[in-house]
């Protein structure tokens, strides 16, 4: 496979190198193909397929936006327990495209069904018919534009021809590059753990840089494992772990029409059967899955459009977790807070403002606010220990932590976000041009 990493090593790619990423290698049961269908004006990979030659159990969570893309409608209509392929295109969201957008996916699925079925005949001892309703889609890009069905269909033969049954770090990175839009860096993560005595792998990749505010799921995220787990178990594990990972990030407060996080299990690890997520055998996998999701979610927030700083917001000792979440996101989504941090200004008044507007119960006599280890507010007023010089020095860091102790209970929530710079405006002003 000819691997073009040109857009990876651009001058604006935050000086990332392939060595910065984990060593994702082969994962049994997963095959990858990445090509250019010429969806952009410049030559770059923009069509990616994950092919499960023996099928995969799967589960997904989707956006809660009242306007959803045609690919999500398609996926919701798929009733099979196993799927054979996931196809991802960039440049076009296939949202607000109506019946024509949905029909385009049907046409692509039928063409891909025929091509993959032919490949089964060539490569498998017991070939299967790959039905169109065993193919799901993920789309990302501009909303409302006509879906490029002809370009994609034209390139399906090449997409199938370039399927690679054996993976390595370069191929996974190429796939992560292929699903990027305004992202500056690819996002990959991995963990290994055990189910019972069997070692299993968990690999993940994601895209997302703008239009990011979680509402059940955010941006695009795909998790692959060789564990032998049913779709029902995967669904419960994904829903359980999404809340404090992908649902804990925000870049700009906007929820996409296309948000989708999916997990696929090939079953090739042949671990012992797990019937419930309360089974002790699944605990280590549960932790590893959370770690993989959180790593991807943090990478998305850190790569927010125009970001110069990665911000973590801890809200502790709130009356309820929902209260803690409201306060955390009130701070994370405040343009005034985000621009102050971009300007390296310790404007704690903006954080106080964001807490006050969150519509939760506040005990001012116990309210504590810190930037890093620097106490700003203590017992509802400016701390006697506050040092403006130290605070200014702290704000120069690339990673900023804001801690809020509500003093009204014992519930906590942590949110992750980025700052707003002039570059954010430039990227979004020029997005379609």
C-alpha cells in the first residue's frame, strides 16, 4: 500500500510525528482500506472502509440532535446483530440531503455488497453473501450539500481491491488521517487487557476538531476489539463509559448532526463467554475501554480548532453529578473564559460568572476556585494567598487546570476543552471556501 503522509506532516500539524502515537498493530478480524475518492480539491485520502470478513458484533451511540444525517438514519434501520463493513467518507456530512441522500447510501451499499461478495468467493473457503444491510456508514463534512454518490461508487472497486487483511501502525494511522476534516492531527489510542485469562486488544481512532459539544456522543469515534462479546454487552459498556469520556468534552458548544461512536468486536480472541457487565471477568476490559475512549476524547479537545491550550475543569463536591456537569460545561463553553485563557489572562471573574449562570445551588461560604495549585477564591471571596504574578506565570502553560469545589455535596465531574484563539475564527470563517 502506498502511504501518503503528506497532510500529516504539514507545517500546521503541531509538529506531530508518527512516533508520537501508540503502536497499533494487527488486530484479528479487522481489515482496512483507505483511498482518495477525490471528494476534496486536493489529493488526500477521504474514503475509509473497515471490513470484517467474518462479521463483527457491534454497538453504537448517536447524536441527540433533532436533525440527524442520512447515514445515521440508515444505521438505525440496520437490525442485524453482526455487520460486515463500516464505510466512512469525509468532506460531505450527508445531512439535510433528504431522500436522495438516503438513496445514495442504498446505492453504495448495493455496489459494495456485490464487490465484497465477489471478494469472499476469491478469499474464503466458505464464502458468504455480504448483504447491503450488513454495511453501516459514517459521514463527516459540510451539511446540506449534495452527497457525492457518483464519485464514491466509482471508487468502490479500488476500495475493495486495496483491502489489507494484515494491519500495522502505518495502516491504522493512514485510516485515522483519512477520516480527518479540520483536524490537525490523527487521533489513535490502544489498550490491552484480559477477559478471564485471555489477552484481548482494544484499538480506537477518532476525528473531531470543531462542532463539538457532547449530547450522548460527540464527533466520530470507532473502537475495535478482538474480544468475544455480544452486541448487547458492547452496548451497555459503551453507554456506561461514554458519559465521562466523549460526553465530557466540548470545543465550541455545538452538537453535530452526525455524531457517532461505535464499537466492533470480532470475537477472534475466543475468551470465555460474558453474559452480563456485572461479570467480574469483564472488569478489566471495562476499565481499558474507558481508558481508550478517554484518550481519544482528550485528543479531540486538545486538537480543537485553533487551540493553543488544553483545559481541564474539575468540579468537585457538588450536590449532584448533574450539578457538577452543568458548572463544568458552563465554564468550558464560555467564550469569555476561553478567550481569557487564550490571552493568558487569569481573569477569574469570568469563571465566577460562568459558575453563577449555571443554575445550580451554590454555597458561597464554601466555594473554592483554583487555577492549577493557585488558590483564587476561598470561602466565597478572593483568597488572601492569591498572587497575581504567580497566576500570570501559570497561564503561560499549554495545559491549564481549573478546579471548583462547590461545598454542597459529594458528587464530581471533569470536563475537557480548549481555548478560543483568532485562528478559530479564521478556520470557521473559511470552512467552505
